[in-house]
């Protein structure tokens, strides 16, 4: 018998849908552990309000190097992310990794400068 032999029930336990997939590493950003099938991501503002967007509704994502912003086409709307070091967020969106993105006030940028990126503002533009 192979040392790598595992019962099918072991695989089912590992892929349990009840398992919490969010990472607790960074309080301002949570991601799925790997890329997957049908997913959503959530945008959360400092006041606690949130919006959930299914990835399948996103038709285009652009990183604009001249101002460091991200433009995302969702249905008939364009969502523009503004902040600091957003290229890494753009790369994560490419692989559908973000689970939740928290928007922080600009006055906290210095405190959060150790983060991979900081989202300060999200604007919704209609076509």
C-alpha cells in the first residue's frame, strides 16, 4: 500500500463547505485560500456598511498606473478604487482571491503603511 494512500472520506472532510476560509492575518483584507469556482467579494466602509459583488458580474478590471487606481466594470457600472499600492490588489482580483476589502480613512494611511495596499475611496460611476 502506498504511503500517500488516503480514504475518500478524508478528502470529503478536507473540502468541507462549513470550513471558514477567511484568513485572519490582516484585519483590513481577507482572501480565499486559493482560486475557485463561483465566488463573491465584499466591500466594507468604515461605518460598517457593505456591498457584495459576484465575481461573474465583473467584465473588466484595469490598473491605471498614472494615478495608481483600479477601474472595475460591474454590469452597467464602473467602480473606481483609489488608495495606496493598489497594484497588489489588482493582481489579487486577477486570481479572484479577495473575499473582503475594507475601505479605510486616509488619515490612517501612516498607521497602516505596513499593509500590502490601502483602499481609501471607492467611487461608483454609471455608464
